């Protein structure tokens, strides 16, 4: 569990990154607009701030004064030094990292400290397969969605299991270079943003329900809704589902099946395409 990552999920490229372990999604208001405003304000302020330990501690205090610090889960710390790393606001990351400070590592002033920040790899590094990681890297190009998806191991595993069953093989990472295949998979993971049965309870996040300093998995009350547990129960929990009737569950199942069928059709078209011939050396 301490080996270096084969594929870096925190900062995998110029167009996306993840700040989940820094508490990015732990704010009560974790909407894209709210988080982007936080990160933008911090980045602007950091650019005009000093770099001594005293300056940086004062910076963190100023961030806490300016922002609404209401959390979903009190135990998870929300780091004040998380900001945007680029002008285009496509990458989220540590403002104290040496890459942002001419080689100087300033992370010692942070809550977790330099050693923990430098050596921590979230469970996704270890539980997602190489094929799943490579596919996700081609499917998602948005920092906000990337962090929500790459940290949701259950959702990723469930999707690729269903996709593999549909196409009779683990989808090849190369397939996601195809625009249609990539788009169909992207449509599924975008359900993290637009799922019609998503609970608006700020204490819910994915399959978890937070109550102050404790958390628990929120089950879906199939008995109360007079139906059997859904074969997509894990996906429904990951999508923070709240169902009011048996009919809603049936419609939700149809929606998941439609996404898988759409992916299968695109994948099969990709599989039927002729291989590109190698360039001639003559």
C-alpha cells in the first residue's frame, strides 16, 4: 500500500486533477460554482501573499475568516492551501507544492504537513486496475467530475464490470480514444452531476450519510418501496439516490441499462473498424 503509483491520479495531466483528499468535496456547499469561487479567491490571494511560515499561517487564517467553513463531515480537514494551479482553472492542487514555488516546498505549514501530503495515495491508486485508470484518463477531462469519479471506487468498478459483461471483454483502454466510445462512457459518469434521483441532503455524499463526526452507508429502503433490491444498488448508492416509489427505481434501472446498451453499441462499432496500417518506411 506504500509503493509509488504507476499512474498518477492526483495530477494526471494539464486538463484535470483531484483535490478530494484535501477536503475539496467536504464543504456543505460543494457545487461546482461554489468550489470554483473558493479556489479562485485563494489563488488570487496567494499570489499577493508573503511566503514565510508566519505569512502562510496568516494566509490560512484569512481564508478561514473569508469563507464559509461548514462541512459535511467534521472529521475530514479542509485544507486552506488548495487552489487553482493554472490560469485556465482546469487544474486543482496544492499552492504550497514546490512546483508552484520555484522548487521551495512550503507544505510544512499545512495541517497534514509535508511528509503526509507527499506520501499519501488514496485507495483508488491501489484498487482501480491499470485498465480502469487508463480508461478514466481518456474519458474525463474536467477537474470537478474527475475528483468525484476517480475516488468512487464502487461506481468505477460497477461500470466497468457491466461494460465488460456487455461486450464480453474488459473494454480495452485504446477503445476510449474513439470519440463515440469515450462519449458514451462519459455520459454515464456524468450521472454524478445530473442524476435525476439525486438527494439534495447536504449530509449525503455518494453512498455515505454524515452525522457530525460519524458516517454510515445510507441503504435504499426497498422493503418500504415494495420491491426487491436492485441489481444496480451499488450504482444507485454511489449516485446519492433518493427514491420515492417503485416506479422511480424501475425508471432508474432502465436509465442505467440504456447507458450500458449505448456503450455496447459504440464499442462494437469501434471493434469492427479496420486497424490503421503502419506508415511505410520507403
